[in-house]
């Protein structure tokens, strides 16, 4: 039984006996494999109950559990205990010769604890003989940097204290100071250059923005731009700027985080929605939105959808078809496509409001991007394409600012999609075309112009009026099935007669 399968199997076992108390869950996991049970336990142990079950950890170790066996991600029990801040369990693991090995992301237990702002763990581990002075310095730096941009553990005083301790350690031997290996200044961090001496650090002690940028720069240097943990504090700091209406700084940070995540093939589903929300908020309150920012995010959305689609047909190296992991990966890809497609629709709708700002060349490039998007032919699980969604009054709209700007059906979004190659005769899972969808719009009178514009755009774009859905209805039939739909029927009859006149009706 390989590690991937066993990890998934144990998680399944723990979920199956979730109705039992924690002791029972430990037993069910432990009786089939001590080592894996150990890190499965530590990965799911509630913090409030950690010390109550130190005896169970000791029991697993005494009965042969290997504290250095690795999970699929390369983490050991030490990683999980350090990450969660379980000092007593860390001590117990070390008694059984737990090693300070790195996981697949290059993170050691002490770095994991520092990244998660676990001060008690760092205070203990930096005194251990296994930890070199360089490791102590980086752990203290990272801990301080994490306190400065951690939503759950934010503490700027602690941030400064640990960064100061780290700097003192760098100069503990005045004749041979351990200098930082600085990275190139990053525009999103205001091109901040890290402090190199105690006096430079002390000079920004009361400069909160300076400490925040110092901390973000330290995190990216210490962890590296490829580490998946780097973006989240960047997003948190950007959100704080957004809350204070500093949208320019918010977008700089979030765009940097988006690039980092996509560089490392980390899902950006939440990021895309977050951008749609902040763009909508800006438009709603009258703050200028730069079309170049929206275009940059749209490019990221298209790349993400390309990867989502590829994931469905080309599982990664760890998606072993012999395990349940591939099923989880497939379901996640489907979920991501749904979320990303909706967020992309929001971005397109926002972009239609900004097209007047664009030059002809920019409009052409936007058209190429939307054409690429249409060519992907990605849909929701029910088969709805972007064009279906743009025509559908039932399209879900996020309620955090987005619904102030994005409302469906949207004539401008529909026209943009059609102009850039959307299939006007695409069918969803019930064989409804976009024309079937729009004729079910219930505001045919109060929002007649939207209805008229979309029906006209679809038919001018080649929508067939005699396509039937799985109920055997043409769009004209569907328009006449409800009450108060005479305007839609009249429109469609007019379109049908015109197409018949020019010999365009399908036989």
C-alpha cells in the first residue's frame, strides 16, 4: 500500500468515525499503521485538545510509530506539531529522534513554525543544538515578518522584537557579521530595500508601513518566490489597504500575489473573485478603475481556465489513477472551472464598462483575449457556456460589491462575447441555446431594451430559431409557454419571418 493511498485511506477512515470521540478516531487510525496514524492525528488534532492527548502520541511512538515517516507533501509529524504550536508534542517527538527534515516545499519544522507565527515553538527550538546559527537567524526573521502580516496573529510589537533579535544575532560576532543576501527590490513592496544593520532597523521601529514592507520583503527572501505560503500575507496586507480605500496599493499587492500563485501552479479561484469584488467596489463608489489592471487579471483568468481544462484530461504526477487522490483532483478541477468561469464573466462585464478608455489597439488585444477564452469552450457542469451565463437572469452574482455592477442578462457582455467568436448555437445539458435562455427573461417589459438587444445580437450572429431543446421546444415555443411573454414572442416571430424571407431557416 503506497503512501498516497494510505494517506487518503486514513483520512477516509477518520471521517467515517467522526461521530466517535477523538480517542476512538486515534484507535481506528492507529490499528492499521502506527506511523501514518501519528501524522494523520497531528494534522487533524484540535488545538484545544492537543495537550489532553499527549499520552496518545506517546503511545503511538512507544509502539513503533516512525516520527520521520513522510506524508504525501513530504511533511513529518514534526512539521504538523510545529505548525500547530504543540510544544510538548514537539518535545516528545524529539525524544524519539525526530529529524528536522524539509518537506517538498523546502520547509523544515522550525521554518514552518516561524511562518505560522508560533513564537513558543521558535523560542524552544532555537536553543536546540541541531539548529545552526544561520537557521536561528532566518527563523527569527521569518517569525517577526509573519507577525507583521498574519491576519490571525497580527502583532507589530512582536514583529519588531523578533526582527531585532535576528539582527542582533547577525552581529553577535562583530568581526564576522552574517550579512543578508538581499533580493531585487519588488515594486509591489514599494521597492523596499531591507534593513542591513541594527540602526537601520531601529530607525523604522515606529514606521508601521515600513515594518510591513520590511516583513513582506523578508518573507519573500527567506521563503523564496516559489513557496506557496508567500502570497497569503501579501493578500492580507492588500485587503487592509482596500479597507482604507488605498485601492492603488491593494491592486499592486494582489497582482503580485496572483503572479506568484500562477507561477507555482497554485489555484487562484478566490483571487479572481476578489479582484472582481474590488473592481466592482471601485466602480460603484466612483473611483477610477484602470482597464490595464482588469486586462491583466483577465489574462490570469484565461490562463487559469486553460490549466483547469488541462487538469481534467492530464492528471499531474501525483494524481495516481490507482488511488482516490485522482478523484479528488478531478472534482477540484470541476469546482475550480465553475468558480473561475463565473469570476471571468464578472471581469468581462466590468471590462465592457471601461472599453471607452481603450485605444483601438487595446480593444483589438482585448478581442483576441476574449476569442481565446471562447475557443476554450469551458462550461459549467450543467453545460452553460459564458454566453449562456451572460444571457441568463439566474446567473449567480456575488453579493460582496459585485452585485452593484454585474447584473444579468447583460447586453454589453453578450455582444462582446458574440463579436469575439462565442458559439451562439451552443447547447447546455438540456439542449437549450442562449436564445432559449434569454426568452425566459421575466422582465420582458421593464427591461425590454436588454431583451431586444440580446435577441437581436444572437440572431444577427447566426442563432438558429428552430433549434429544439430536450423538451422539443424551439426558442419561439419557449417564449410562449409563460404568461406576459408576448413581447418576446413578437420579437422572435419577427426574427423568424426575416430569416425565412432570406432563406436562412434550417431544414
